C-alpha cells in the first residue's frame, strides 16, 4: 500500500483531491505504466486483477450523498389489447299473449257444449281453456191462466149429496174444475172394479187411487160402498146432469143403502 506523501520537514502532505481524487490518480498512473501493453493487446487477466485490487483499496467509505432530484415523468405506456368478449346468458323467447274470455249471446236451442244444452237462449262463453254454455231460465207462464193448458190434467175428489124424491133415492155430486177447460169434456164413469158403467174404459187409464184421463175426457172413479155387499154404487148418472168447461153437477140414481163418491181426473184437449 502506498504511504502518505511527506515533505522535507517530515510532515504529511495534504491530499488536495481527497480519497476519490487520489484513487483516480493512482488508476491513471497504473494505466500510464501499463499503457504500452494495453495499447498492444489490452490487459491480461492478472493485470485486470491488480487494477481492481488497487482501485478497491482506494475506494471511499464516506457517507452516502444526498438523494438526487426525481427524474422527469416518463411517457404513458401504450394501451393493452381489449380482452375477449364473455358469453352472454340465454335470452328467453317472448310469451304468447293470453286470450280473454268472450261471452257471445244466442237465442233458441244450442248444445251440448261442455256438457250443457240450452233451450231458451243464453251465453256461449269461450276461453283459452274451454268453451261452455250459460243458459237462460225457461220461460214461465205469466198472468192469469184462463184455461187449462193443452194436454194438461187436473184431478180431485167427488161425493154425492143425499136427496129424496117420489121415484127413489137421488144424489147430486158437484165437481168444479180448478182451472176451466176450453171445451166441455166427455163424461166417463168407472166403478170400483174398473168397469166402465158409462163412457169407455179406454178413455180412463187410471184408477181410484191414481186418477187419469185421456184428452177431452172427464173420468169418475168410485170408492167401495158404505154397507157390506155394496161395492160402489150400482146406479147411473142421470140425464139431468149438467156439464160445462168449468165443471159438472152430476145427478145420480143410487140404490138403497149405498153412497156414491170417489176421485176424478180431467184432461184438456191437445193442440
């Protein structure tokens, strides 16, 4: 290692350039000494090591210098490439518009539709799920019924009233129809045994317990007589009986110890 320079008085000379300057001077001296060899072919490996060793021995160990000023802001980098587009979710197809219910009025008969049949008109209701009918109520008969409707039957009971005369026992049996007929019906008398004593049995298809009559016919059905052996009266309906569309007053010729009575049915003529 080189010793510090001293003057003739033996005092150490002051290093005018400091350690850094001394280091540079030494390195310059070394290169000057080796200049010829370096100019010819450059330093060999041994020479490189010696130069590095000499430079390292003179390297300063002082404190770090102050931080330098920040450099100028660099230019912005270029934009990165756009990323790949992600998959989108499936889009559902639009639903079909619903169908509103529709009610269509009609008259007369219609059906069966949806298990329903109408006879007096109504509404045909159509919807997305099904079609059905809403029926009007059947027309009722309004006002006062002046006569019994065609083909209809009304029934009742009848009983004789005792009246004596010089010729024997005479009984009267009034019958009033609840609803008058348009025409006076034909009279038929059926005894307790179902035999026709007057008129025709074919005009009277019923019985004393279930009276019935064919159209335009009045049918009298008899109970049994009141006394033993007297099964119904064995007389007849006299010619003095009075009949009308509103009813009859029957004049009965009845044998002694008997009584007349029973049920009746009358049916209006058909259209």
